């Protein structure tokens, strides 16, 4: 918005990435935003997740050092982008594949990671003002960490903001679970 650059020039978009080789759009699309509110909401979410994952609130044990956390964020940009491309190709017809911008796919991955780092039995509330919709972390088959909270967040985001990228957020959830389940080193 500062230089009136159209999002279509920097957005993640299936056709330019896959057919024209514009792989750089995976990074530019994740870091570009439509407006100041979009940036603000993403930054607020990133700050809250960073306090959980990086420590610094005085009560959490640090899960990741700052360099590790930066590395995880950069890796998540690439991984969420790759999964987003697969979802675009396999779930949407070509005319439904639209451009997307923003960091929220990575934020959904970080939300899954933050949630599943909590001990089994700890409740997380995906809707802050609705305490009746809190879910306990559990272990599937006694081994695999799981929580319904990130999936509920995904649905709530789509209902409240129908224009957001369903496949971008879903890609983040998939990557977050894959990371926590040891499928991504």
C-alpha cells in the first residue's frame, strides 16, 4: 500500500509459481499483506505465539532459542508454501485458485506447535471469549500429541473471515501437526 503495488505482483499464486517458476512468491506472499490491519493482526498473533515458544514471559521454560525460532519460522514459510501448492493443485479447480498474501499460514503452524507443546490434559481455548469451547491436549494411541483447538481455530477463522485463505491456513495446520509428530526434522 505504500507504493501502490498490486498484491497480484507479489502474492502466492499457483499459476505464476508452478508454470512461470516464480518460487520467490512463496516468500513475498508470506510477508506481504493487504493493509495495516492485516499486518497488525498477524503481528499480534506472532508476538503471542513467540512468547509461548521462545520464552521471555518470565514463567515459561524457553522451548527454542532466538536463532532456532528464526530458523523454524523461515522453514515454516517454505513448508507451508509447499503444502499450500499441493492443496491448491489437489483441492481446487483452476478457476478457484486465487492469490493469497499474509503470514497466517505460518501462524497456524506455530499455533499447532505451541498447543501441542503443552502437557497432556492442559486445556487450550481456541476462542478466547468462549471458555466452554476449550479442549484438552491428548495423546492418540497413547503416543501422538493431538488437540482439537487448532482445527477449531481454522473453522472459526473461515466462518468469521470468509475471504481468508482456507488452503493457506489448512497448510499451516498440516505442517504444524507434521512437525510435532516428528514427520519434519
